[in-house]
C-alpha cells in the first residue's frame, strides 16, 4: 500500500511501508536484551485489581460497550483503550518505546501485518501467545504470518483482507458490458480468472468509455505481486533476489506497463487527493478490493450510484492487509493481557467487529457464522459482501514470504510504475532499470 496515514470509518488498509524502523527495532534488541526484569508478567485477570491498556489505530471496533462486557466478566480488570491517529503514528510509538526497553508501551499493542518482517526478528521483545486451546481458531496462513522460525507466536490475528473486484455497474452498462455481479465475475474469467482476462476486458471497456479501467498501478501491482510465494526474497535464506534476474516480477511489471500504454490506468496514486476526487469524477470503473476497501470506497464515493462487488479475483486468491494483537514482554500484566487479547480475537467478537467496523475476520468460525454470511452492504447495491469475502478468503492457500527487504524492494518497483504512469517521467524500460539499480543498493 502506498500510504497508511488515512483514518477511516471502516477498517481501512492498515498496511505500511517498512522503512527506517528496522534500525529502531534492532536498537530495541540491545536495549531490552530480551529480558523482562522488574516484572514477572504473570498477573492474570483473576489477580487484580489491574488496568490493561489496549493500543490500536484506525477502527478495530473496540467500543466502550464491548470493553465493558469484558470488565463485567473480569471485575478485577479495568480496560483502557487508546487509538493512534494513524498506523504510522502507532508504529513509531511502538518501535521508539521498544528501543527504550518497552517502558510506556500498552499491555496490548496492535500491529500491521507488514511490520512482522521486522518484529519477528526479535521475538524476545514479545510474549509468546501460543496456546493449544486456540489451535484451529484462525486460518492457517494467518497464524504462520506471526510465527517465528523457532515457533513462537507473537500476535493473535484480527482481520484479513481477502480480495475481490469492486466495479461501477453504471459505467459497465454505458460501455455495453454486463452489470450483474455474477455475470461480471464470469466476464472476468470466473473461477479460472487470470490477469490476462482482467486486462483484456479492460481494453474492450476503454474503447467504449471515457473512464479508465482501473484506478492505480500501485494498487494493481500490490494485488498481483502478493500472489507470488517468494516475490523478492528467498524464503529459505531470507536473502533478496536480484531484481535484474527476477522474471516473475518483471513479467508483472511488463503486463501493467502494457496496460498503461493501452490507456487502462487512471494514473492515480491511492490515498492521495486526486485519487479521492477520482471517485466523484467517474475516473475509473474497477479496482482491486480487499474486504476493508469497501469502507474507503464508500467514504469517497458518497452520492455516486453504481458501485458493486464481484466474487472474482484474477490469478486465484489474494490477501491484502490485516492486523494482529501483540503483548509486549515488558508489561507487568502479560498473562492478563494475553487473556484479553484472546477474548478480543475470539470468533464471537470478530463477528461483531465485522458488522460494526467492516474488519473481515481471520477466524474460521466467524467466517462461517450466519451473521457474516448474510451480511450485505447497501452502498454496493446490497451486495452480499459477507458471503463474497468469505468465499474469497477460502481461495487463499498461503501467505507470501516477506522478509526484511520485501517492502523496500516492492516500493522501488511501485515507484518505477508511477514514473511510467503518474509522472510520465520515464518510459517502462528506463523506469525498470532505475528500480533494478536502486534495489541492488539496498544490500
């Protein structure tokens, strides 16, 4: 994702670029030494009275009403909830305080999935949340994301971002394309949909419309590269793959660059002002749509009729985004915090949070619940978004490997595509060559 600074009413993509924070976390390892001196961290919810602070960002659905229920069930516990303005702010707070030994951190700290390549390198800074009683609660690949090579679980999964295609049915109709969501899914290839299918329909569309086919090369690249098991690094060694020899990524780059040349892209950058305005200006007809994206779309496209969701995604399943709850090892009430984190991520709560905040659950039982399966979204033409995103979640087999250099390399390729499509400062070959040069310098 190109930015994570926007707050949203629903669960916006809490995805973030890995930057200089790696150095901060590395400092934290030295500062903390993996110890928990001065606190045994063994207080539980029955040992009170204690206060547990929960730190999140954007909207996890943790209302006062929900937290009051936990306090009623655990009379010795007071729960204090603090929300950072953006996920960037939350990450800065976490890494800075980890570097200082953990003092001042909340008992429970929410994290982005994209922070994990850094944080899993220093497992001693976090409480091990592995619990045999909770095995099978989450989809397997969600647990794998927060599990260190040594088997330590540093986070309980909250939401995930299974991807579908959001589209403007009115623009489809004007271009002579089907508008019914099931017909649109088949138009794009159905269960066997490919990116070639997606771009081919887009080429037909732009011949008959003044609108572009999709919103941004950055978002499109995100969806495509997330389907590669080892996009930029070798999973066995963690070492970066030389971008110059990375044919899988180059093929994706070339396919997107060709679509730009054919006029399929709106030339926008997600989360920037022109992208926001594009929803009101009929700038594009489709976009890659993880479950949480329905909220940002509705916020920006208010008053625009025609948005819908098709149960299809090119190339098979794909996930974009999602978060976890961690328990810093420096906390005085780590065991009690672990209990609260388990409760907040239980299927019953995750179902409620999906209904109230749009955070699609990572728990199998919650995905299969009647509340999720029957959930519809009036803004998207009453699309059965619960059923659709549950189906898209079932098509995800595993999470791609993302090591310490993943996001830095991905950003260089994204920047190259933006130079081709947004600023138009380079042709595709020049932009790729620059990306290769910059990626090789990352070390």
